[in-house]
C-alpha cells in the first residue's frame, strides 16, 4: 500500500513537471518568434538583414547548430525517476526534450582576428526530438530547436533567431556490453536570419565506450553537406566535424569535456558560399553540472567554458580570431527511451525458457546462478540514456 501511494505521488509530480516543461517550451517558442519583429526597427542601417545575410550570423559556431552528440552522451548519467511514468507510453516511442537557459561572457562577439569586442549574452534554447523504433536497433526521428541570443551591449546583434527542423534515420550496433556504434542520417532545414536559408544533409557516426559505471568516452564524425534549396546539396559548402569527448560522474556531479575540429570547405570549389571563404575551427567544451534539487534530478545547474580557435580564414570577419565563452545556466531534460528492444529480448528469453525440458531448466538455472556469482551485470548501457534498468535508446542531441 505504501509503495502504491509513493508511486502515485511520483506520477503526480511528474505530470506537473511535464505541464510546466511544455508551457516553458511553448513560451520560449513564442518569444523566439515574436522578438525579431519587435527588434527589427532598432537595427542600424549598416547591419540590415539583407547585409547580414551575406555573412555569418555573429557569435554562432558550427557546434551551436550542428549536433556532435555530447548532449546525448550526457544523458547516460541522467537519473531515471521517470521510468514508471514512461512505460505507460507506446513501447516504440522515444523522445528527448530539453530546455536550456543560460547567460555568458563572450570575448569576441564579431569574431575578428584583431580588436575583439566582448559582451554579455543571454541565450534560450528549447530542443525537442521525437522518434519511433522500426526495428530492434533501427528508428526514425524528427528534431526541432530554436536558438535565441540577446546581447546586452550590442542590441543590434539580437534580432536573428535560429531555427532548425530535421528528420533522420538511426541504426545502432551494440558491440558487447560496453560499446555501441551508431549510424545517423539527417536532412534538415536551417533558418538563421532574414534572407538566409540553409539546407543540410548530415550523415554521422558515433562510437561510445563505457569505461566504468561512472565514466564514458565517445567519438563522433559528421559530414555536413550544405546547400541553398531543399534536398539539393552540397552547393555551398562541405564541413567535416571530428569530435572526441569524455564524461565522468561523481555522486550527483557530472563532468564533461569535448573537443571538435571543423574544417569548412567553401570557395573554392563553391561559388555561392555564405560566408565566401573556407576556414578551420577548434571548439573545446568543458562543463560541470549538478541537480538543483534531489527531488527533481532532471533540472540541473551548469557552468561551461568554451575556448575557440579560428584560422585559415583570410582574416574575414565572422570566422576569424580567438574567442572565449563562459556559460552559466539551467537545463531541464525529459527522456523516454524506446522499450521495443527490451521487449523483444524478453520475448525471446521466454520462448527459450518454454522450449527447455525440466532437466534442461535445472541445468540452465545452475549455470545462470554460477555466472551471476562470478560477475555482476554492467550498471550503464552504452546505447541508452539512463542508468539501467531503464531502456536503451534515446534522442540524438
């Protein structure tokens, strides 16, 4: 009886959290859509939308708008109090939803080689991924996010609102109990500012290795093929992303680090590139996070440092120089993995048990007992987004 009452309270609390989360996402979406129209009138003539569209949106880096999977790997250490609620949803359905609000210091908002200008920037970033499992390790999904930056000292830079809508196909190959290989292919439309529209094909490959129940290492490769029109790319640029990362938990603390090398190939060979010159970037990311309260472990406070190096850009404004960003903020996440793979495995185990004779069952039970005494099962699944016994699939971000 006490167990039932306790779980009912948990479900009630989760339902309240879901309502608050979706209200926050809707509010963030409305703000991101409405704010540009209210601020357009304040834009100076030398930074009009049509002029800005010829260059890169200020203070946005490739890793801001292209997933390199560190968000997904951070989910490996997410606590799972939502498990009892999630299993009531369709088994094949999975989703990963996050709302992040942050403030940061940035040392070079115009991304110049010399004379960098600093500013204080507020950012809101709602991000939603919903998927459906077609097979045990194969699924389709769609993702949508809005990224809104508001600059304190240079308000003329605040009017662009970046939005992304994509659809994707994913296939995972478990490699033992500690490793996982994931193939992704996305097609997405990226809206960055007035007059600037981008379309990307994003094939990707991610390898994850669980070193211990508290530490994970991963590497991610993405080839961004960018064009102007729907499903016509590359006609503007080709951008390989190479990422390596490491995550470790200590109690309720999660420490993450990732380094991404981006090589942008624009002109030559493409004549319609925005911006017009190729460049290279190294973007490092070091973050520490901790739940705000034990009663709501999905809400975490974080601090993140990002040193960025740009070179080989011919000094072009917007893709040059050194920049340093320091974030602090809050992030709320909701994750529902797919139960389909787990259910298929359970059904197969039941069939195997039913097909055994009584003598075989005794031999099998003795063998299982001997194996369980010799080794404990892993506490962390490399292809999942929660600690076991939570299911083994999640969203891409």
